């Protein structure tokens, strides 16, 4: 199940990418700016702008324990067309056919990036798509690295490129802010490095969480050990909280979202690591 | 940026200079306190629009000087005997004398205030310009005289080509690049001084378009030191004028696209890209000589015209596509047994409309002064609209093509194929402007829409444009020229839309169309790659009147070099796909919404409106709203 397909992604891999966002993620990063990607099933989302307060959506909602839940009828009867399903069941064949429509124009200048959520959360679907696209379009996986070693190993043979997030080196803090240990992630990274596949490492810079001097230093140590000389930095996006409202969820990131993000250019250069800020 | 340039910018931003203008329409052009070129409007009211969308042959006159021009007129006079021709010659001569007199009066003013201008006006306009500076002053003189007469939307044409000899001559004489660049920047600033009083639909719609680059017949890409300097000046100055158009083609070097995209990032709404590979063959098909087609420019917004020799009127009529569909539906849906029957009724509407345009009588245009700078007016002693210009063709906008195709696709699917909507129900919903038919409206909105690279609807658009262009292109306009079909809308995305009832794409009565050749507003497309494919399917050489695919990308896409390089690649893709014209704007909806609430914080916020850029605060509300409603492609 995907929740979005974005053409012309410019920061998700080499060249111009079509990004496919797969639903479901094993992590719960407190700063997540795609909260609709966390849950596996289909959800109804409501755009906050343009509501005229006609209450048609509530009229057609079902009563549940957690309050009213929108239904298909709610979507149909919104005069502003503000409600929609987030998450669409699709067959790999159907999805790839759609992606391949752009194969001729993206052939020389880009490809497809599977993102999420966490693409490995839908392993079978992902692998089937990669198989179908192999040799026809350049493919990339954007991952948090949290999956079992076998799955990861197999993926390395199926795609052309990987965008690998390394968020927090300290395992306790990693658990605190993402809900899981980083042990598997770092192990998978070693596999990636040893595989010879093209990849790029990315660090989301979250103020006071991952942009601390100690985390950047530990990360650089790890990169140095593993021969990484280029890292992409993703400064925290202050708009990240915006989508929670559409899902009727509250945003509780557990850090100061207004704080300045530190890029620590001096530490990276100390370790001889080039960076790009995206 | 030099001190002079800074001072001129400051003067422009303070707007104090405007107080020097007079309310007397006969007042002379004036000098502002910080000055290099002079020849400012002097008159404070916006002039009435008469002749426009014309690009003069500046090169001939500024090179030869008015005395030589007068000799040419006298020589022509000696060859003709018809009294009206001799009278026309005398009118031209007296217009030139009037321009010389204005220049002399100006020279007096400049004596103390601007010695450099004083000195230049001792030579030009009687004699030709030799330096880049003199050439710029000469252009300003010609422009102010014409604008004050109501000749509007005066394009600057291929400035980098016809000004290059002056630029090069200065360099050869030992003038430094820095000095030349200062003059260029000062000239660009000067073009902004009076744009608030130029005629146009809205402030900013003044036609000061400049065309850079372009291929010659041998396939060389003409992009010189001056072309690059114009781009750099525009990047540094952040002003609405001049509006830059880049002529490109499949052999344009990558770095030109990158330079263009850096300018896009500025958010000024230009450059606009014109694809030589499509436009030139398109103009040749319309009967333009090869040499002229290769020399094409954008008149004011996007209209492809020939500078110096043409007097085309590229926006004389508008094909209101959604209205054609609405008429066909209300008159014939009930009796149309198949979708093809309905389509045939739409075709008939379009064809009848073309016939009506062709057989209509149009106002007579006449301008002696502009004729001095156009084609064979002097040699033939004929006014530009009366045989003096080589071309006097009429162009027709094609507004709302996406709404029209979307509406037909929805009917095809819901009424004729799926049978989920009955004809009666649809007609009732359209009649009621969808009040009480919300579910039906959403069903229509969910049908295939143009911009998704979906042939189901794109084929309908192609069909409509084919009918339109086949029934208009190359037909006689009964005034010595032909008709040309296009894809522009100009302000018709509001005006024509206001006349159109509800349409079956779910659009409500009177609701606006998209700008020129773009997906309908509020349609969420698959994305920008699908859009450029949807809008390059038709053979664009058949719609050479112009009218760009307009795309708004979120400014965060262009936040660094990576985004710029990839966006430049996107433009290249569009050109390779055979698109004719692209207007790419960098925009941030949140900024626009905030600017509506707090205009005082955004005095310099610039947006692209249609074929021109303006200050957001100075636009009427419907134009502000239209920009906010466009789809903004983000990451």
C-alpha cells in the first residue's frame, strides 16, 4: 500500500526521482514529518484549509470508541472535496506500469526511489516492484535501515542505490526518540558498505536530539571507521507538525522545535567528511 | 553594485520621484534626481491603450541617427507621387523633428544635472549612437515618445543581439566590463521607473520583455557576453523589468538552463523559455519567411512576433474553450447518442466561433511614429497596419483548454461509458451550479484530468486544439494577413471564465480557468513529469501564437545547487519533449497568504501573473487569488 507518489523529487537520490512512499514504519521518530506513513492501513485524512463547516463529514461518520470516524460517504459529500483516503492498495504490476510511463524521460536523468514509511516494512511488495523495474529504470531505496539482515542482503542485489539514514549513535537515545534500538541499523549499514552498492548516508538533524556535538562526533567516528567521506544533512523541517492535524493526531515531538539546528561543519571537516545540506 | 546603481535603486524604492510628475498630458518627459538616461514619462496618469504588442527595429535607427532616417524618408518621397503617401512622409518627418525637439529640450535640462547625458544628446539622436550608453539613451527616447502616444507593450526584442555591436565597440575602445555592466544595470533600473503609468491590464503588464539567446539558421546558439550580463544584472537587481525570455532548443548548453534556473529561484517569474525547435517551424508554417522566423521574439507576454518588420495583433480574440463545451452540452447533450456525437457538436461550436472571428470587422489602427521603426513603412510610405509592415496577422488566444478537455472526459466517462450519471441529472446539476449535487460534483471531479499523462483526456485536448488550429491557422484575416491559433489566456482566465456557466469537470459558473496552457486549478495531478508530458502531446508547431505551460514550483525545491541543477534538467526535458513555451515560477503559498494579511511586510514581493511579473501588493484581489490557487509543486 502506498500513500503517495511524488514525481520530480530532487532530494531523494541521483537525478530527478519519482518517489513512491510506502505505508507502514517500525520506527516512531518523534520528529516524523510523514506521520501518515507510520500506520500500515488506509486512513481518511481531512485537509484543514477550505472547510466551510457544513458538517457533512460528521453527518456521514461512524461512531466509534474514539469518537466519529469518517466514512466513504463523508468523502463523497464534502462540498470542498477536502477529505480523501490516504493509502491506496495497489498491485506491484499496476504500480510499475505507472512508474514505467516515465521511464523514457527519466532514463538518462533519474529514476524511482522507494521511500516511506519504511519501504522494508512491505518487503514482498517492494521486492516485487524492484524486480519488475530492474534494468528498465534506476531504482533506489530510502531506508531507516531497520530490517532483518536477510531482507537487507537481498535488497542489495535488487536495487541500484540506497539512501541510508543514520540518526542517533547512542542506543539509549535512539530507543527514546525512535522507539527502537539502532543495533540492526548499524549492522545493516556494514552490510551495505561491504556490498559495493552505491549509497549515500543521511542524518536528520533534530535540534537537541541528533544535532548535538556528541552525536555528530560519534557519527563521524563511525563514518571514518567505515570509509564514509560524504554525508547529506537534513535539517529539521519546522513544518513537520502540519500533517498530524489532518490525521486528528497531536504532535508531541519531545524537543524544542524552534531551536536552531546545528550543522557542525567543523567536526565534519575535522574528520575529512564532505557534507551537503538538503 | 556601484554607488550609482545603488542610488538609482534607492530612488526607485522610495517612490518619491513620482511626485515630480505632472498631471498635464502635454508635459515634457522629465529627469529624476538620480539620473543616467532621462526620458521619463513626466505624466502621472496611465495612458490609454491604442497600438501595442510591437517590437521596433531599434537597430537601424539608433545606428544611423534621425538625420539619416529623414534622408531615407525624403528619398522615398522622391519616388512616390500619391498625395496620401507624400502626406504620410511629411507626418513622419514632423514626428522625427518633434522627437529631436524633445531631445534638445532634455539636453538643456541635463546640462547641470547629468553631464554624461548632456554630452550624449549633443550627438544622438541626430547622429547614430556609437557607445552602448548612447544606444540605451536612444532607446529610452524612442520608448517614451511612443508610450506617451499610447503605443503600449513595447518589447525590447533581441537586446543581446542588436546591442552587442555597441557593447563590443566599447570593450574594443577600452571601456571596462565593470563600467559597461553599471550602464546596463542602470538601464534596467530606468526601465522600472515609469512602469506604474504604462498602459496595461494591471500594474506590471507593460510589455517590457527582453529576449536572449536563440539559434541561427546554421544551428549556432547565439548567447554572448551581453546575454550573460543581462541575466546577471537581472539576478542582482530583483526588479520586475525587463522580463527575461530565453530562447532555447535541444542543443542549448546545460549551463544556460542552470543560469536560467538561478534566475527562476529569485522568484521574479522569469525567465520564460521559448523552444526554437518548435516555434521557428511553427512560424514558417504560418507563412513567415525563414529568416524572420529565426529572428522571432516575444512581444510582451508570450506572443511570438517578428521584431522590426511585423505589426501582428497577437491577441485580438479569445477562443473560450469551456464555453464551447458548455454550449454544446446545454444545446445537444440530450440528443447526442454517443460521445462522438457530442464531440461533433463541440467541434461545430469551435468552428462557428472561428468563422465569426474571421468575418468580424476590427478597429482600424494607425500610428505614424511607430511606423518609422517598422519594416518597409518608410520605403513604401505606408503606415504599419496598412501595408507598411511585412506581416499583419491576427492571433487568437485559446483559453481554458484543460477545463474544456476535463469536462468532456467526465461526460464521456460518467454519462456514456459507466452510465453512473444520467444526462438529465448532469444537466440539472449544471443548471443548479452543483448546489445540492455535491456527490455528483465529486464524481465528476474524480474523472481523468489533463496533466496526468492520461490519453483518455489528453486526446480530447489534442482533438480540440486540432479543430481550433485547423480552422483558424493561415485563414485570411481580410486585412492582408492571416490568423494564428495559440494557447495563451492572458486575463481571459478571469474574463472569459466569468462568462462561462458551470462545466462538467466540476467547475462552478464563473470560476476561473488556469493560466494559459496548464492543468485546471484545484486538480491534483500525478506530478510535474506527467504534466509536461500531457502538455507536449499536441504538435505545438500548430499553435505558434504562443501561450506557455505555466508551472509553479515551491521555492524550497530551489533551495540549493542540487535543486537548481535538477530543475534545469526538468526544463531541458520539457524542451526535448517538444513543448513550445514554459513559464516556471518559484513560489511559496504561505508567503503569499501572509502578504495578503500583512502587505506592509512585503513591499517588494514579486509574482508572475500571466505573461508578466508584478508586485503582489499592487494586484487586484482576483489576480492574487488566482496565483494562490495554482498547484505548487513541492518535493
